[in-house]
C-alpha cells in the first residue's frame, strides 16, 4: 500500500478517535468507503479517504463507480500533505459533489457510454482554501 495512503489512514483514524467517535476500518468490501464512524447519538457515517500531496498534484478525482451515489451519511475525508506543514483534514459531505460549483468541485460526467470514466474532481489551490476551510474537520464535527 502506498505510504501516503497508509499515513493518511492513521492520521484520520487518530483525529476521529480524539473527537471521541467510534471508528471502524471498512471490512465489508464495499468500495468507496474506508472508515465507518459511529457518533455518540448512534448515527453511522461512511468516510472515503482521499489524500493529496500538494507538492505533486492540485486536484483529486473520485471515480463515480467506486464512490457510489452521494448521500447524507457519506463523506470525503480529504487529507492535504504539504512540505513541512501539519496535515490538514477536511470532511466534505458527498452531497457537495452532487451540486458542483465548477470552481472547486467539478462533475466530470462522461455520459452513459463512458460512465466508467465519470468522476468528481476536487481542486485544491490557494484561492480555494477559504472555501475549503468551511469543511475543516473541526467545523464539520457538529454535522456528524
């Protein structure tokens, strides 16, 4: 497994545990879900882990076939890796992808014929950070 992904998995798991959430690694085999989180109120949420190394890339693409349909309890756990800076975790509701702004969140729909190539894209760049900050883990905890 890629070092970046493994490191992001540990980081997300620790952050969730620090927030006193029950965390389960997805063992069900359902693609598109890396973690299942149980809140103190008994609600379950699914997290799709998506690390991005900002030294090498400026966007991530999430295959629609793998991710599935956006729903209220499905989230993208976006982990930003930057040189000599602490990791940043954003929790982005999957419904945000279903209503793209064509600026940060983009729907790359390829139609029925090439459905397997369709994806959602999240762009990360300097001017996007204020918008993405709304999805900072600390801000989104109350939404879980």
